[in-house]
């Protein structure tokens, strides 16, 4: 093929420039993001994950939870996330600046978890731990995160309140405790300036139609003199119109 070398060089440069524009350009833009300091609150948002919650994020990643759950709330005109109770505002890039392993998710087989920590289920750690042990709907059971052991002496205060054979207790492992702590920490409810929803521009023709509708004259109102004159007019007698 004639000029084959130059063709492949040009193809390589085109791919390299596209990659640089998307990857390096986005990195240069987002790498300057920092937590937002609120003077009224006296602290920066988002807050860093506590140690056990950070360990729980690794468990979340290891179990592949992002295959069925997302952590990104869409803005109102892109879906019904707010109506489902998944968040009152859209997710923004600043929500993830403190996360070493961002879990945006691949699909929504289950609900979005961006604000799971603000939901009633996450308040009760014992209930949430039991939720991981038992199967619910399409969510599998993660019993391998729990130890089944014989009760020696007193029953563990961490043992689940689930049916077990006599003398046996179910105790969550450190991985289960860390995962619960991570799920409880998911609470991106702080209102950043850039999190305000962008109003969609009116479609072509809508603006003109709205302006035309507003410019239509309304029904004419009679002045007090005209109203008095109309009241003074005698009513038409029946048959006058014949």
C-alpha cells in the first residue's frame, strides 16, 4: 500500500490526540477540584471517610457491588431519581474528591446508593447487618461475611438475632462490619454551588409561542363611568328583537 507508513502514523496521531483531549484534559480540569469549605459549618465538604468506612469501600469494590448499584444521582430532567428518594440534588464531581476508589456503578439492578446513609435502613446497624446476611428480592445473601460458631460462655453482643441451631451463633466478620460502616457513610446531601440544577433551554418555537401568549390582550375592563352607564340602560323588553 502506497504511503502506508504515513497512513498509520496519521491514524496513531489522531487516536493519541483524541485520548489526550478526553483523558488528560479531564484530568487537568478535575485534578484542581478541592473540598468546599463552609464558613458557617466550620468544616469542608465532602468529609473524608472514617478508617473503618474506607476499609468497607474496599469490601464493596471486592464484592462487585458496583455491578448492580450506582452512586450517582441524575439531575431531574435525566430521570426520576429524586422521585424515587435517591437524592434531592444531582451528583457532581466534587462529591468524589476524597474517594480513592470511586464506585460510580455499571447498572441499576438495585437502587442507587449515593445517599444510602440518609435512609432509614442505614440508621440501624444491626438491621443493616442482618439485611446482608439474609436474601432480599434480587439481592443475594452474603453469608460468607459471617462466622457460624459455637457459643462458649456468654453469647457475643455482635451476634445476629436470626434462627440458629441450639448453641450456635452468627457473628459478622470485620469485613461485614466495615461494609456496614461504609454504607452508613454514603450521604452526599450537602448543597454545593455547582450542584444547582441547570434549567433546560426552551425548545425552538416555545419561547416565541409563550411570548405571543403573554402579548395577547386580555378582556377589556369597563371604566367606572361605562359601568354606571350600562347599569342605567333599561333592560330589553321581551319581543323587542322581533
